[in-house]
């Protein structure tokens, strides 16, 4: 059985002081949880401080992005080795906002995934369609292109060490959420792509999260679907009460 994974993507939010306050609350409330994998992804400025706070915690530390090179003349970028040194275990790669605002392509995302896996970081690899693509019935074509492009030239063993997050762009920060049936349809399609490209055994190991206006009220229905293994939580992860409730509502569902 795949272990549910709930990851909080804080995006460009929280000063170090605010991050400490939030993680203190999470540590106090979630320390007994062992059947849900919990990840928080603060901004780079808070990573070192939060790493110290999570040193003996059941909550894992993630980053929101990384470069594919070890070092070099890449002003403003952060390498995977830098993240690893701080105690980061997961890294979000290919988020729709990175694609939309920073021009990330399937090719650069593929490079980042390979670089993360090479040094033992677990990528949370994001895919998803925008509203225009969904209205034109292009969802599955877009997902196929993104999944196959992002995972190009990876081995079965590589792929088993990552998480995929399906995030319909039209549902991110809009208050709209794909119905559980809509989300399941795409998650099932992703798993079928994995079967085709990497075999059934590998496809059954990989966890696929849903991301897009996840709330305490909808998490249970979402992860009750056979191919939805957790959530990549945006706005609701910035509020301790909401994030704690999402994690608690995920216990024992699968």
C-alpha cells in the first residue's frame, strides 16, 4: 500500500520568524502521526532554521526549486547539493508557477529531476493543464507530454524514487477544485502512462498527489480515490490549523 504524502508548498510566503511559529505549531500537533508522510516546503531563507527544528521530527523538509548544475555562474540559483547539506529531503520541481512565470520547460524540468535523484533528493514532480487547455479537451495530451518529457531517459529505479503531483492550473489559488472524479481520471491516466513506460510494478509504487485548492473539507474525498495518494497543499499550508486538519483528515483513508 502506498503511504499518503501531504506536502505544504509555502511559495513566497513566511519570514523566518513566521516560519518558526508555524512549524512550532505543526510539531506540537502532528508529532504522533506515523501513517501519513508530512513535508513542509518553506522559502529558501527559512530552510536552515526549519531544518534545525525538524531534526528529530516526523515532518520532512522540502525545497521549492533547485538548479540542475552542482555550481556555477547562475546568479540567484540554488543547487541540490546546497539543499542536501541543510537536511532537505524533498524538492518541488516543475510547479506550474515555475512553468508559467519563469519559462521552465519539460527539458529543464527533466534535467532538474535527474540532478535531484543523483544526489538522493526526492523530487515532487508537478504536471497539469491550464483552463484553456482543459476547455479544449487537451488535458490528457498535455499531461502525457509533461510526464513523458519530465521522465525522459529515467530508469525504473529512478522513477520509483520520486513523487508526481497533478495540479490542474485552473484550480490553483482560485478556490476551484477538480471534483474527485475529475482528479481520479487524470491520476489514473498518469498511472497508466507509468505502466506503459516503466512497467506495472514501478507504476504501483509511485505516489501521485493532487494539488489545487486542497482544504480540510475535501482532502478525505480526494484521497479516497484509488490513484490519489496525497496532496500538494498551497494556501491552506500557510495556516497551521488548516494544514493540521488536512493531515489528520488523511489518516487511515487508504
